């Protein structure tokens, strides 16, 4: 296999998104490794300091006062997405009904 053949395979339209995901994969592997290391450091700190282990919120990054205390999960997010889908559908239906018909069919 020579470089020209490799380029033809990699630049095929089916393979372009896969090739584009390789840098994303490298970034997320790095990010996961960094967070795992931060969690390991936190675990070692909590093991050596029992007083901190009782009061610490067990996150590698400290809690910021502006952060939300609640995290919305599946049912709440599903309801928001369902309402958004209904609103977008109604908007598209209204837009399609209000536009004048075209003079030539677009097949």
C-alpha cells in the first residue's frame, strides 16, 4: 500500500467523519486521564485527613457559590425536549402553510 492509496481511502466521504473524530478521541482520553489523576489525589488527601473526609464534598474541583445545587435529570430534561419539539413542529407547520405555493413542482 502506498501513500496515494492510503489518502484515497482516508479521504473517501464515508471515512472523513471517522478521521475527524480521532483528535476528539485523543482530547477526551487526555481529559479523562487528567480527571482520574485529580480524583486519585483527592482520595489520597481524604485518606490522610479524617476531618476533611467528613466535610469535603468529594469532588476534585471545589464547589463554587454560584453553582446550582440541583442537577436536572432524565424526566425533567425529557419534558423540556418534548415541549421544544412540539413548539418547533408547530412553528414549521405555520411557516409551511403561510408560504405561497411554488409555480413549478420541485421533484
